[in-house]
C-alpha cells in the first residue's frame, strides 16, 4: 500500500480491484472520501454501504495498492475539490455505470462527472454484440444516465 506520507490533500487515488479500479479523494491525515458502491466501511448490506463516506486509507485500499492519478490542469484547487466532496458526503445515488466512485472524484477535481472506466465497459459491451444501433443506444443511454444521475448544481 502507498504510504500516506507521499500523498497530498486533494490527490485522486486509485486502487485496483478484481476487474475494475476503485477511486477516492485524499483528504489528508490518512483519510479518504469515496463513493463506496457496496464496498463501504458499513458494508452490512445497508444503503449506507453504497454512499459517499470518509474512511481511513487502509479501509479504502482494502489491502490493495494505491496510486495517484495526476490532473495536469484541474478546474478546482485541492481545497476546493475537498470542499466539493464534503458537500456530497452521505449521498446515496450510486450507479456503477452513471454515478460511481470515478465519476465522483472526477466531478470534485474537474467539475465534470465522467468515468472513462465505465464508458469503456459500456462501449465494449455494445461493440461485442456487433449492432451499430445498439452502440448508438449505449452512447445515448450513457448521456441520458449521466444527466439523470448528475448531482444538482452543488458547485454553482
């Protein structure tokens, strides 16, 4: 696991899991805020296990490595990104394709709710079926899902 001594508040953290990557925003002092998506500290099967929560770095990593994703031109400073994250703490609108942990961290730092990981999975699924109409439907469904799941103008 990456030691928190090398992390800075506002860092975009990523930790590999079986078949996907988990994302979080480093808050400092060994704490991370993330969209749990069923992997939360309160993973008792309750809705709380799907929400945005603050956890220790060890709980976030769950024994896996942790790396930092660089954002060369972030829209928000680290302190602004952290403030944006805190405003959504407790939110329970997780969706693996349209409002996941990567969407959340991208939104905090860049101001755009986007998950390249989820988009790639959706596009590969549509392509594997070999139907160009389905490919377009997945793109349109992704856009509609993004608009439906996107948080209200919290930052404006």
